[in-house]
């Protein structure tokens, strides 16, 4: 045979160019094909405890720190089609040993059916990260002696190089036993388990262990897990062997005092550092930490950004071809436009209209619209024209976006100053105060954005003009500062008093459905709790409702202060001179009518005492404000025929307007209403969750000549700075 060496060299070159060699060859073979080098990351996760949120979603990053959701944060796989319950949670993704096959496992569960409701997990397999085959493995049905099995949680997969099989490991709870981590081997098709489950880790205290994650490093298998019901943190056990012999390293690894779960570890594509991330599930956020030794971790939250809120997921390094494929399939022009990251933009309030191809970017007061760069933060494969600083002062600007493999789209982009919401972020139940000591206005809200109103701290914000607000930080933290209640920090109110020539601030707040009081020498705190609940039980004759939503009012006629409170009823009692106790013998129920729900606000104007309250439920788009007035701070109310003064404006996408306070400014008859609404525009599509994802707004309040209140029109633009 002539020229045999030349033929073999040519054959090798053709094979190499065709991309058929192993995706991750050993370095000894030679230089890696650039197309197979990991250059990005795929984050797979779910988003919450409702059935619609219990589905697999994808996000990508090119640096491991900044993640962008694919498919507009919608599921990439139908839970209904792949599961037995209609929902999946805790997805884990793994690259196969061949470098091109992907394995995913997830909990087969809908949490609304209860935490002890599931017996199965879902197996998925793909060759391209786009198309997935699936199978349900029900442990109770598949294996004997599982009659008292209560739950199957958080499966993960790892390749056992000794057995040359894929090992699946997960936690299970049987009867009264604690959750334990088990393992079994998957069959060759990854559609079933071919061995019976065996316990993988034996806790020395026999305490519950869930959410296992195994990382092989420096000859050791590191099993990260959560100590469920026993500290609720992340610990690690280490072994020389994959399937047993794990020795607990009895040290919590999470870098927060909050409850965490769902530990996930991945190695950064560049360097020798690992990321340990976990779900801070009570606070609706993730925390990322970095380590070189998988023993000592430092927080890197300041470097992390996400345009979504993940729950318990995992991250897989991917190569350029895989990233391109994912972008082509699930990253759209709309996704690009939603990456605008200029710090002047209020991210929560961006409005994208994909039907009419329009984008609205609300910006802070004082932003220069003549030379504004939205700073679209996207991938290098994507082109945006025009880019950089653009003149938006004359109206919408047409911006063209091109993604390889997709049709080019042109959007009309509008940038405008929007002073509502006045506080950036999720806050609700605003109380407003003008401080004579500092000559500043202060807003005291509920810290919102936590599932089921589970916030535990209060903040304050100050301003000289009602438009530009300074974050004064936390002023009272239930977990640190309050001994009698640790949950549900809601709906505060405050009053300024002069005591012995010095200003004092009395701050009444809701905690654990009771009302407390804290005191400070400055309107921005810090506040010191009195040490006990001021209102801890229902008034006489009241059977329903809650002891929440205090409002404090000082009668200008008598200089006597009153405290109002109640959900389902409106109660009032005079405050004693110490301002930290009430005259219990003078408690009076003054519920105005059946429309009253909560959120009492009392103020005085031109001889009349005005009583405002919220109607309906804060989770309802029809949450709104009504009012009445009286000749006394505790007297019988007159309720005008048309007493609805604040309600939704559907045409503007404004819903759930309520729980207000009122402020008179400039020593004139000039009034403003401070209230909350659903976050705009996403709130109306969030279902009941809109009721704890709210934002604070201010609009002008005016009166008719007869003293009745004109309807307050909630706006997007808000008010202009007051002089």
C-alpha cells in the first residue's frame, strides 16, 4: 500500500473536523477542540410552591456569576407530560461520560398536595439539551417493603467509575423515621432503577438528611446535604468511596443565619475554584459562595445577578455549541431587551409589549434622556442597533435586535421618568411622617417580597421632596431586637413627640399578629422594643379578625394620642402618657361598615376627623380605599355616598391599590396619599403572590369645597418634587 502514513493522517484530520471525537479528551491526546471547551453554564431550577412554578426552567451564564433566564423564565419541559403528579421540583442535571449525553432527575411532586404526598422521581435523558425523553420511577410501586414510604425528595445522579453505571441518590422518609439519603443504580437506558435502594449516608445522630450533592475532588467524595429539622443548614460528609463510608464533618457551611436548602456545587470553567450555592428559601433568594478547598467558603453575592428567582436547582458547565443551541431555541429578542441594566432603570417596572413590539423603560427622576444608554447586557453573538447612548427625549427610538438563526426584530423603545413607585423594590403598608427634628419626610413600610408575608425586619426611607428617597437601612429586626415575636413584620405606624424638650419617636408595629411598640431618639432609629406586646388579644366581643395594622393619631384639639388597629374590625383606645400602653378600659369598636377590612388611617382637617380604610384582600386586584369622617376621634362616622377614593386603573396596569397613609406638606392645605399597589406590570399575572410583591406609590389628594375627598387617581408618573 502506498503512502500509508499520509492516509492515516488525512483520516484523523477528517474525523477531528467532523467533531466525532470525545467531547472532553484527555490533555495527553493534544489540544482540545475549541468547540468542546466549556465556556458557559446552564442553570436548571424551578421557581416556587404553586403547581405552575413546579416545572423545569433553564438559565445561562458565560461567567458563572450573571444568569439570564431562557424561554422568558417559562418551563422548558412540560411537568404534566413527564410526571405522575403534574409537577416537578429540585432538578439536577449531569453531563454523561460520553460528553454529549445529558441526564436529569427531579422530584415528582406538587407541594399543594402536602410534603408527604410523593413517592416518585422523574428520569430524563437528552442528546442536545433541547429534546428530552422521560420516565417516572415510583419507589413504593417499584420496590417491596415501602408500604410506609412518605416522600421521595431531591434526586441527583453521578457516574460510578468502578461500577461503570450511573448512580442515582436521593432522600426518603419512612413512617416516623427521619429522612435518609439512599442510592441505587440506573439501567442502561436511564428509564428505571435496576438495583434496590440502599442507605448511602448514616447520620451519627440519626437526624434527618436531605438534598444530597456529591462532588469528587482530590480523590475524595464530598457529600453536601441539609440537616432537615436539626439546624436546617448545609453540612458535608467525606469518603474515599462513592457508595459508603461517609464521615461527617460537623460544621455548617452556609454563610447566612437564614434557613437554607438545596446545596449545589460546581467548578468554575477557569481556575481551580468551586461555587457552593444554596436556596435561601424563606427569603426568596439564592446565595453563592466560593471556595478552593470545599471546606472554607466566602460569600460572593455582590457579584451575582439573575433576572429570575430560582428555587433548588443545579448548574452544569457547557460549551459554545451547546450555548448557541440553547440561545437559538429559547433566547429571544424579548429576552435581550429585558437585560437593560442601566442603574437608573427601575427593573421591576419594565414593560415589554411583544405583540406591538414596544419596550418601556421607567427611569429615576433626573435621568438625562438626551444621552441615555439602556446598557443591554447580552451575549456576544447578538447584535443591537443603535447601541450606546441614544436620545430618548423626543419619544420612542427604534432598536433592531439580531440573534443568529432567528428573524431580526425592531422594537420601539421608550424611556421616561416614572416617580412611582417611590421606593425601589418590594414594600407595602406605607406610613409617612414629617420629622420636625430633621426637617425630612420618612416612609416606614412593610418589607415585602417574601412568600406569605414572612418578612422579619423593618426599614425606613427619608426624603426632602417626596420623590428622591434615601434608604436609612433596618430600624428594627424581629429576630435580633424583639423577644416576644420573630415573624410577620407588618404594617407599622409612628408618631413624633416632644418629651422634656427632646424629640422621641414611638413606633407601633405588627409582629406575629400582635402589636408592639419601640422607641427611638431619631426618626431613622435605631428603635428599642418595649419588651412586650402592646396589643396581644382581641377586644371584648370580637371573635374574628387579627390584631394587626396599627395607626397612631394625635388629636390637635386635645393633644391626646390614640391608637387604632384591627383586621375585620376597627378598634380604638387612648394611649397613656407613656405612649407605650393604652387605656384598656376605654377600648372602643368603631368599625365603619361591612366594607372595612384593615389598614386604618386617621387624620384631621378643618374640624373633621377623617377615617380611611382598605376594603377587600391585599391579594385582590380590587383592594381599595374608602373613607368616612366624624366630629370626634372615637365618635360615630358619617360615610359619604361615594366614599371610594382609591382603586385600580386597569388601563394603566395598576392593581391592588390600598393600605395608605396621608401627609400634609409645606404647612399648607396640600395633601398627598401614600399607598401600595401590586408590582407593575407583573403583579396582575402572579395570582395570590401579588399580595406580597407590592410597591409604594405617592399621588396627590384633593378635597371638594364641602370637605369630601376627591378620588385619588393612581399614576405611573407620580408627583413632582415638592419645594
